[in-house]
C-alpha cells in the first residue's frame, strides 16, 4: 500500500473529515472506496497479517503492566 498526499478545497476537506464518523470508517477507507468506485477498478483483497495476535495472552492488562512484566521476565535473577 502506498501513501499519497493530495490538496483539497476547504469544503471537500471538511466533508472528507466528517463522513467517516457517519459511516463508522476511516478517512483512508472512505477515500479508497470512493476512488475504486470512481475509477471502476476492483480493490485488491486485503492481505492477512500473519503475526496478528501471536502474543495474545488473554490478559487485558498487559499493555498497562508492560514495564513490570518486562522487568520480571528479563530479570537476571529469574530462573531459566
């Protein structure tokens, strides 16, 4: 996927900024959908992210407790 920068008139920029909230999507997804429809091309299928949830622990507090977990796991006193 590539990033592209475009310049929009103020009214269009405002509409593009507001519409994703109404549709519950992102500006990027809205723009991709509009361009593929306008150009009449079939969007590429999304590639799966092979490493997604590889580290899923089932514990919802991992991000909040990350420093403590890393200190414990990487401690030189930890039994190996």
